[in-house]
């Protein structure tokens, strides 16, 4: 069976976590984020729930994992323009 890649739309905390977990089990992952930075709303907060720690404490761990994994490809200042195909065989224009 051919290994399929994974497209994650949005580089917020949920998108980053999804991308990291998928890449660490062997999938090629592409993150598309329309902002110039990753982290989403969490990156703009003073503190976040549940530990009320500053955003860099949780995000820095995820950023380190992304940088060290060659299977994660990040596209910032980008948006999905078109999707065609079907399950297991999508083509996406960014």
C-alpha cells in the first residue's frame, strides 16, 4: 500500500499537534497557515489554560519537534485555493 501524505490546514496548537504526531509515525505532513507565524491564538495570548503558563512554554516544545522532523513541511502566508480528486487521491492547490 502506498503511504499517503497528510495536509493540515491551520498552524494553531491543534494543527501543530496533529502534524507532529502524524510525522512521528512516518507520514509526510504539510501544514498550510495563512498567518506569517505558527501558533494560532495561543501565540497571541498572555497566558493559556489549564496551567496559565505563557504561550512559549507549550509552543516551544512543539516548534522544536517540528524543526527536528524532516517529514513536516510548513507553508506560512499561504491558503488552500483549490481541492480536487477524492478520498485517498486529493490534489490541493496552495
